[in-house]
């Protein structure tokens, strides 16, 4: 399996109240089980909310990297 994500999405400064949860669900549904998506968020609440949404949906968080002004969250789609 490649170390590169199958897909990358940058939600900018949008938070979960701005619809990123539903858009994330659509984006990850487009992937095959086992593929990965890298999500970039800048909203402080999205940094914790999005990983919680991933866990609730059963997807695996592979890594979270805080880059100061943003966070990069790498998620593997579950079966």
C-alpha cells in the first residue's frame, strides 16, 4: 500500500458547522476500503471534531500533524 493518500481535501477555515462533516462523509465514501484521505483543516474545533467523526464512522486515524496554522489528518477508510 502506498504511503501517499488516495485523496487530499483542504477544508480551509471551515468548521463542522459549515458542512465539512457531510462533505467528508461523501469524500471518504468515494474511496475503496483501505484507501486513505488526507484532510487539511484550519478551524480549531475541526481539529478535534473531524477525528471524532472518523472514529464514530469506524474509520482509522493514521496520523494527525499540527503545522501551526493547520492540521493534517490522515484517515484510512474502513470496510
